[in-house]
């Protein structure tokens, strides 16, 4: 019998069954608790400790994959993690439960001023089973954003993105996700959950925001949640000048403001800049709980197909405008 | 080209295509028919016999995986199987059919009155392709439970949880699945079947129960099925005070009372006390289907939000407004 001491690495990096048809680039393993950045990262037993070291070891455009192993300790960041190498993938090894139980990336509790925790500037990256959670006591950042997407053609699958996970992050700029710019086009989020995790009373907060002509984006089978302490909070925000080029599709998504946990009912789930129309938001078979209506006023910019459950209207398909 | 004659073990334990992206912990193989607990469990040809021994060999927080191989004989339990090590995963090796996958955990025929067949007290576990099937031919307990979960962040994929599979188990407390406590949060069930094949109908009998402040939970693409002997069976009960905090999402799920095999039409699908559990938005039904029941709930409540289709004995088709808010 032939055996290998280093498990999957007998292939020099060829991993099968890792959510790719095959893996063609090299593997880099990260273990936040037991790894060391003096290691090579090339096998599980020689794992590095930090994602920044793993990213340094990866080669762009080679389909290298960084595996973040859940061993009970998050990958804590002392500064913004800039995922800036294209076609370098990030996969968490964990139980893969959509609401938790994933490989976590957090803000180091000793650092109080990180505005963006994870900055995705790379393109053609596949990211799955990752939990990005921004929450630190005594936060001083004025615009804490858990995930800022600037690159294009990335796919995030089964990820959990949480912003504002501490009461000190009760500031107007808090976001779970921001999709920024015309370069941010063709990104896809599948079976992900997005949340602002603490009770937020700051005005005009959004869980997801589009800015600066964000390009077409798909959210499929996703869950967007909040615990609002102000009715001005929204789940999706696109209020800036020419915020969306779009279109942005939300397909089979659930929008839930956690009124079960005492949240204040939202006036509207989605806020768009009607005086600066460029793109469209399409809601295909969505579900809404804990908001008075999808939008505060009818607008051509938001199309709803399927069912809309709100405090005022239940059930049957509705078009927010007659068109 | 190098080839291997002994299947997956050429990788010294690293399994490919095992539903995990890759496996980083050690593998432990269980064969209920041909294994032996004196073996190492480290490869399929040296498999152990029992899940208890496999769990004993696993190390928590290392992402070890226990593989339960179907070979025509169940992993029978004489005591409650307490899955109590965090990040120890359990995967059945079988055809992966949604309706009762072949790697089965059942009650030993020589044992009776086991209150809980399997308990998941651990966190961050991945469980796939497993049947937990509770059948006791001489049960006298009031509330035998097939699967009880008190841990959190667990992911159940393509599993079958079935309780009360004998007429002697037709008691008010019989359950297929119970989630209990605030620690039972962020659990995720996808493509699972939950219910019973036996005709049950004692008042209070339900298939799923929430107890003691259960946290956020998702059921996605699941089938919840019953075979009601009377109108009193319910699919979900949360009758005790502060049973859940939620939200509990049922997305793309079907609730099916098997009228096709002679079941009685049920009065309501959910038994939730609107006084002690009036939690607006606590339960969300997104694109769900109901068959063989007069209504989702006997009276309107803001505790349940429904979006999608409701097919019942009295209403067919489109969304039903169960609560005003």
C-alpha cells in the first residue's frame, strides 16, 4: 500500500473536491491557532498563521487557493486585509453552516480604527465558507465596513458578512458590504448572509451599499438582516449620485429586520436616489419582514417580481411602479 | 502513471469529494456490520464498529471526520448517542438519497424506552447523508425523540430525522427533531427530511419542537412530512413559554401530511401559543408549500410570516396572510 504523509499535498497542490472542478494552482494552508508564518504553508502540517502571509505566498492569475482552517480561533486582522491578487481563491474549511460555523476573519480587538476590514480589489477570485465579522469595542472608525468590493467577476459562496458587531460601531457609515465603482462589475454572491449585528440607531445606515456606479451584481439565495434601532436604517442603500449602473439582481433572497429580537420596524427596506437614476434593482421572489414597505415611494428603479411580504401588503406579486 | 488498489486510503486519510472542500483532520471509518472496535478505524479495511468508539477516537477542534459506511446494517444504539465534540464531522457513505439515506442510526432492538436516540451537544459540526430513525416496538415513554440539538453552528445536509416509527410511540411528546436552548443557534438544515412514517395523532404530538429560546435557524429545501391519525398532529410546536427567539426560516420547504396514504386532515401546521410566544417575525416561511392541513395556524398571529404558496385542505395556491404584521 502506498501512503503519503502529507495528505492531499502529494499532488503538489492538486486538490479535487474543493468546490472547483480541479484545482490547478498551488495550495496554501492557514491555521490561525497552530500555524506559523515561518512555515511554507504548502501543507497542512506546515501551515502559516496569517492570511496576509498566505496572500504574499500566492501568485496572481495562477488559480492558487488559500485554505483557512477553522480551528476555533479567528484570523484576526490588525489592518485592512487587501485581497489584491487576482484569481487567488480563499476557501474556509469548516462546518459550512450559513449562519455561523465558518472560518472567521475578524478585527483584532486591540485595533480600534479599521475602516475596511476586508478589501477585495482582486478579480476572478472565488471565496467560500468565510465569515467576515467586524466588531471591536471602543471603535473609533467612522465608516467601518466589513467587506468592500472594488474588483470584478468575483464569486462569494456561502459566506457570512457581518458589520457593526459592537455597539460602539453605531455610526452612520457602518456597513456590512459596500460595492464600489464601475470596476466592481460581475460580482456574484450565492447563499451568503449579510448582517449588521448590533442595535443601530444612527441615521440612514445600510447593510449593503452601492456607490460610484457599481456594476451588475447578483445576489442569489442570500439573507440580509438587521437589528434596527432607527426606522431610517435600510437593508440596501444606493442613495449616492449615480450609485448604481447595475442592474443588481436579488434572486430568492430574504430581507429580515429582526423584529423578533426587538428591532424597530424600518420605513423602507431599500433606499435609492430617485433624482439620479442610472441602474435598476430587481427583486425576484424575495421575502421581507420587519419593514413597512420595500421602498418609501414608488420608483422605476426597483422592480419586484414574485411575492412581497411587508407590513402593509402581503403575498401577490407587485410592481412598485405601473411600468 | 501510479495507481492505487486500496481506494481512498492512498491519501493516508485525506478523503476527496467528501462534501467538505478538503479534509484536514483525520478520518475514522465505521462499518456497523464488518467493523470491530478493536480496529484502528483509520482506513476502510480497518474500520471500527460503533459510532461511540469513533467519537472516542476523534479529537475536537481538529476537523476530524467520522465516515459511517452503509453496508446493510444500522449503527444501532443502546444508549443515547451524544455527539459532543466540537468540529468533529459525521458523513454517511451511501447513495445519498434524500429520503432515508442508507447510513442509519437506529435503536437496538433489545433496548426500549430510550428518551433520545441522538443528541448533538457539540458546535460547528458538519453532518451529511445520515438517517436518524427512532423506532421502538414496545415504547412506554411519553416523549421519545429521534434527534435533539442543543449545540450551535452545525450544518445538516441531506439527513433524515424520523421519530415515532411505531404505534407504541404515539404519545404527546414524541418528536422527530427537537431544538432546545439559546445555545441552539445558527443551525442549518438543507435538503433534509423530517417526519414520521407511522400514523400518529395523539394531542400534542408534533414532528419538530422548539424549546427554551432557540436562536436563528434555517431550514432550506427540506421536506417535513407526517401521517396524521387524527387532526391533532402538528408539524411544528412551540407551545411552551419563550420557546424560541428566532428567526426560524423555512425556505423552499414542503410540509406534507400524507393524505395519499390515508392520513387525516390536520387542523393546523404550527402549534404556537400566541400569548407566550408572540414573537413577530420569529418564524418566516419563504416559498413554502402545505398539504393536508386546514391552515398554517388556527388563528392569525404576527409570530408567523408567510411568503409564497399555501396549499392546504381549504386554501389552494397563493400566499396567505397569517398575521397582520
